[in-house]
C-alpha cells in the first residue's frame, strides 16, 4: 500500500514565498546598513566634537538671526554686509549677556561656598546623629570630612563646564560670521532645507522665550521667599530648561538642599519646592505646547533616548541640543521611502499603527 504524498506547492505559492524571502532579506540588509551607519556617524560626531559643536551652535544662531538679515536686505534694501553686521551684533549681544549671567552666578557661588559648606556639614551631622540614634552605626567623622572636601570640587566642576562652553564663543562667532556672509537672502528655499529651517527656528525661538520666562519667574519667586542665591538658581533654571524632561526636574531639586540648610521651619522649604514646580509645569506642559502647535513630533521615549545619546557624544551641549538635532535626523529620514518607517517610529508610529480618530472608530 503506497503512502500518500504531500501536494507539491504550486508555482504561485513558490513565487509568493520567494517574494516574502526577498523582502525579509531586503529589510535585514537595510537595518544592518542603518546600524553600521549610525555607529560610524556616532564615532565621527564624538571624534570631531571640538569643531562640530561650535559649528552647530553657529548654524542654530544663524537660523535665529537670519530673518533680521533677510529683512534688512530685502525689505529695507540695505547692503548685505550691513545685514551681516546687524545680525552679528545681535548674536554678540546675546552671547555677552549669557556669559555675564554665568560669570555673575559663579562669582556668587565662589563668595559663599565656604559658608554653605559649613551649613551643609552641620545639616549632615544632624542627619547622621539621628541615624546613629536609630541603631545604625556609621563613621560620622569620615563622612563629614568627605562631604566638606567634595562640595567645593562639585561647584568647581559644574561651573568649570559652563566656562568651557563660554570659551568656545570665539569659534561660534567665527562660524556664524562666515555662514551669514555665505547666505543669499534672495534664494527661495524649499524642500527638506525649508522644513528643517522652519521647524528648528520655531522650536528654538519658543524654547528660548519659555526658558527666559522660567528663569525670571524662578528668580523672582525664590527671592520673594528669601532664599539666598536665588539669582544663581534662576540662571540654572534658564539653562536647564533647554534639556528636555530631566532639566526641569533638576532645576526644581537644586535649591532644596540650600533651603534645608537656610530655613529652620517647613513653610519656606515647601514653597521653595512647590512654586518652582508649578512654574515649570505651567510653562513646560501648558504654555509651550500651545505655542509650538504641531511641534517636532517626537515621542517622549525617543526624546529621553536622544538626551542620553547626545549627552554621551557631546556632553552638556549635546544634552541642550538633543531635541533639535534629533528632529533634524527625523526630518531627513522621512524624505526617503526606505528609511521612512524609522522616522515614523521616532514619532511613536510603529508598524501596524492606526490612528483611531482618522479611522473614525471610537
């Protein structure tokens, strides 16, 4: 008795299987190439960061002051070099004011770091004594000695980073000057360049205004409460507001140790926590989205991942520029059919994504 044989696949089935296999191969090859290109790009960005960071900062500065340059040349018929000079003056004034703010904050910290070291040491001593009373034995003298020696070092390292950024001002100005000289306001830009220019200029402009308002309000609120170094925390709130998600949390937490060291009652300490939190939440989650409108269409998880990656590659500057740089990459990816799924994934639209509102379902 002969065994039944399985039916042979038809020609249509073989062709369909071949197309599926070819499609999977294509996706694997594309994904591998994207990963290798991303690794090579990351290495290049990190290796050339000393030159690229000032250039990128200059490119963003040109994007912001370009309307001033273009209006002077096109609307008021000024010579191009006058437009360049006025735009450079705007950039120079901004960088000078920013440097002075940081220098003033550093000066206040340096003047009072000794007194605050004693305050924090006394506060830590009380906490350690309470820990010992609970039955946990700790080396109180060693911990206090380490704390006393580490506070000036932390202050020096933090503001040393800020001064190193300020030291790149000359390179930023040189790159900005040559980018403005090479800019032709009569050229009508379109396509990917126009989209990048429009979205990034809008984001940076609104983010700068929101950060400035946040810093001023935090400074005013902490000054009204009576917290010392309120100006320093206002400057830090302005700078940290450019770092997505994490920056606002750090800005809220920074004044808290000083509040515990300065105030002996709970109401001012609570106000130091609650009022900056309310300011950060209102501006960051209510006002900014209203003005940004469609925004940059990047998923929050991608924003945090980009913050970590750019911070690893470029340090503090990378953290500050993580959102606009990631937005530029996403816009570029969306221009090609092959890489478009990656751009959609950065928006949170994974394969199989379907908008309930667009489909009319509830």
